[in-house]
C-alpha cells in the first residue's frame, strides 16, 4: 500500500474501498453506498478497478462522498472493506492506507496480508460469512455493507432504500434477504468512525457515469444516429443511448467493426442526421481513414474516444490519457479538426454537446477524449444546466443555379444540401475537389480547399469555453481531461495552507487557443503540465506550439495508478523548502 507521509485529507469527505474477487459483489456494494450517500445529502464519486478478465479476477469499488463536489479520489482511504483476500496484491497499490485508516474484514477469509498491515491501519473483524450463511440468498457483501454504513455514519434507512432500488429486479426474496443481512452487519458493532458533517437536504442531483453524461450531451446536441462496435470502456455509453435514441425518433446500430461504424455515421450525416460513434484507442486507430473522408468531404461527425491503457490491447479496464497524439495527429495530410476533453463527469455533458454542435456548425469532425476514469466512474452531481448553444448545420433548402457545395465564403462555411434536393447534387468523396465538388488535382483548388478547411476552425470565436481557469498565484498548473479533478484537489489543499495556485484546464485541445493560453499563463513564475501518460503528450504539444516558456516542467504519470494530489503538492513545494 502507500506511505504515511501523504498530505492530510479534509475531515469533510470520507473514502471507502471495497475489494473482492470477481463476482463477490464489491461493485454492487459500492453502487449502493454511493446511492445511500446521495440520499443522505452528499455528493460523491465511485471509481472501480477490475482486471481484464471477462469473469473472475480482482474487483474493487472506491467511493468518496462529501457535502462538496467530488471529482477524484483522495490521497488515502479511510476504510477498506475486504470481502476476501483473493487477488488483493493486483490492486493493493491503488488503495493507499495510513495509520488512521480502518480495515474491515472477515476472520474466515484468513490473515490480513502483510502489505496491508505495514501501514499501521486498525483492523476490525466481522464474521460476514457466518451472518450470511444463516439467511436464504445471503450474501456477504450485504453484511459488510451494513457494518460499513455504521462505521462511516450513513443512515440505515438510506441504505435500505438504495438496496431496494438497485436490487429490485432480482426479486422480492433477494431484496428481503439483503435487508436482513444489512441489519445484521449494521448492528453488529456500533462503533462509528467520524464521517463528514451532514449537509442540508439537497435537490436536483443525478447519479450518472461519465459515459452516460456523454450520452446526455450527445442527445442535447441533436445526435439522432449512433453506429458503434462494443469496446471497453466505451460500451456503456452505447447501452445507455440505445433506448433513449429510440424514444426521440433516432436509432443506434451495432456495427460489425469500427470501420463499418465510422462509415455508417458518415453516411447518416450526409443524409442530414447528426451522428456519433463511441470507441476506445484500438477502435480509433481503425477509424482514422474514415475520419479523413468525413473531414475532406466536410461531413460533420463526432467520435467519443474513451481512453484506456495502450498501445494495442493494452490495459482495457484501466485509465490513461495516452490518445492525445493520435487524436491530434492521427490523420494523414493536412487535416485540421476539433479535439475536446471533458474535465469531469459533470463536464462530460457540456463538452460533448459543444463538440457535436460545433462539428455540425463547422462541418468537420470532433474527437472527444474521455477516459476510463471518467467514463466508467459514477458520480452524484448537481444537474448540469442546458446551455444556450445556437450552432447548427447550415442547410441550403432551395439552391440556385449557381450552387457550389464547397464555395469559399467569408467564414469558410458553405451550406450543405440534403440528398434529393433539386439542384443541390454534388460529389462528396475522399478526393480533393474544387468549389463545385468536382475532383481536382490542380494546385489552386488544393490550396483553396486546404485554406477553407483550416480557416473555418481557426477564425471561429470559441469564447471562454476553451478552458476552465481558476486561482491566482505564481505557480500555474496546465492540465486536461480527467486530471483536472486531482489538480483542483491539490489547489484546495494548498489554499488551506494559505497558498494559491493558478489552474488552466484545457477543454478545447485543437485548434489550440494559443493567444488566450499565453495570456492565461502570463506572469507565472513556475509552470507545471500535469497529465496521465508516459511521454508528456500535452507538454510536448504545447511546447511544439510555442506557448510554453523554457522553464516549464512536466508531471506525466502513466496509468493504471491514478494521480494523487499529494504528489502534485510535494512537487510544487519541494523547491520552496
């Protein structure tokens, strides 16, 4: 596990890890804890850890709840609930403990592994298996859940309501047995551990994953056709979208592979339907030729890429921000396009909607870089407002005799016609073309269309949404995507020490808003670029774009271990000591 010199956590949040072998119910228990915390008025976050196996292997749910928004796990966990010790060595380093932590376990599972004892955490034993064996359909995870709720101060009534909600599809007998098991665990040892102060009653919250939040943003943005091939960790977005698209008059089609899915959404978009696909790194690699077709034919499409550890099959169930390079540079030729990165589960809604509507308005491709940490984590969040986004595709319904699909206009955006529109026929393919759409290899046409495709992106006013900027101070952290949460956590802890830092979390990665970024960096004495990949892809990108001064530093940590705020704080303060 981890050492004892981590920066201390706030007493206004509580972190629980539930571990067990695959099928032990650790993730189900985590979901119930998160929902119960929401019923008690908390906001919260649940991340999960699993091996690449289809079934079996290791499984863990990590839950943190607080009266305040939670966007990352803390430096350590207050409570570890071990349903068994099988495979614990595979993810023990993801669950740091200290001498103030508590381990809750069943003596029948065997001795606590030495690596967990080394931190001096208190060990409290509860006979999960004995209690569960006395009940029909008895499950040790429900007994453990009850004991855990008492320890961390969650109300039994909230826990019971969450069990009924989550387990109701399994039938009344299972629910009744689970409730009895909860009660046994809850009343076994009534020694609570101090939990965060209960907030006032809270309304208007969602329990949602990042994949689902991207789905919400896609629907808000007008997407009505999705084609995709299932891939971890993006598949849940497709499962969530399928029934909701049908209710809105849209459709989702499971393609035979990623090559088919990208070409299907290009075809649907050519027909006038805002379209999207979702994938992960290996699938994005297969899509790049199709994306080039969409770009050169100016057919708007959106790809949500839920990143995982790579390259190749890599680590399908773990998170990493290592697809920035392919998102920026993966297309051959000069191929300017849009690349976005949501900054939190809450922000997945806004960023995906923005990406879809800008792809439609600018008639280009949008790549949205989510990751496993965002996509498969579940959060209790305040409901995101519906922003006023006026951008839509320009459709020419009554073209005149001089209609040119790729006309060079003042804003480089030329209206599309829908198939079958009288007088609106044009060729849309992968060949370079002139303003009419006629294939052309002439230098003048190539330069003209290259400029058109570039200028419409470079000259568009993206406003202030290109990044989220907060804080002041001599030190400045630049980050992106899911790393934003842990950077904000570091700032919060530094402010407790009466020190502030500046955060620039980039939402629009391409086209890079260089002048705005330079102004935001201006005056910073120390600049640190924080990201979760091995090579420092954002750092190298910003340096290549000429916006980083020579003294800028890189903190690039690959997955699967999550970034912790303590490491950022120690790095920022090391030179001050």
